[in-house]
C-alpha cells in the first residue's frame, strides 16, 4: 500500500478515536434534574428558615414529578398533606452540563392555604434562587434565598 494512503488512514483513525462520548453515567454527576435533592432556605437576614429533601424526576416537556418531599425542620406552615408542582426550562450540552430556570410550588393542606414558591436557576447539580411563603397561618409568611444540592 502506498505510504501516502497509509498516512491518511492512520491520521483519520487518530481523529475518529478522539470523538468518543465523554458523558458520565454516575447519577450524581450526570447533569440532569433526576434524583434526590436536599434544599436549605434562609431568611433575608441569612438565618435558617426551612429545610427539606425531595426527589425530582423529569417528565414530558418542562414538568417535573416531585415525590418524597419531607421537611427536615419543624414548621407550623406544613404539617401534613402538602402538594407539590415543579417545572424547569433546561438547556445543556453533550458534556452533561445542564443549566436553566426552575420553579417549585408547595401548597399546604394542613393548615390550608400556605404556599411556598421557589424560583431559581439550575447549574448542573445545584439549584439556587429565591423563595417566598404566603399563608394565612400565624408566622407563615416570609422570603429569602435557597440552595438545593443533588445528593
């Protein structure tokens, strides 16, 4: 075989060999919303407000299924029977990097009419932003910042 053709084929093999998929299959570094999350909310003066754990699963479109939401701090605002809805608008790349907007709403059933809303930005395995709590129960209103991390 001609040396020129052999050199071209060898060069082509080297170039194509560098085009492999580098996405990780580890769920904590995969860069998607699916998984368990731990969230800490602080008041505007940086004092602790609430904390909870939950599981997010991407559904069709921009909806997120929220399950296993458990407050890890005591609160008169969320005693039992909460309902949760979440959505996101994500973008990403082939390296597993995910970014975009996120919103989560938690409505209390007992006591009724207390609503916690989180709005933030997803960057890989962290969601951060602001929260507001509007309610009719005593002490169930406020606002501040939050950080959620994938666990």
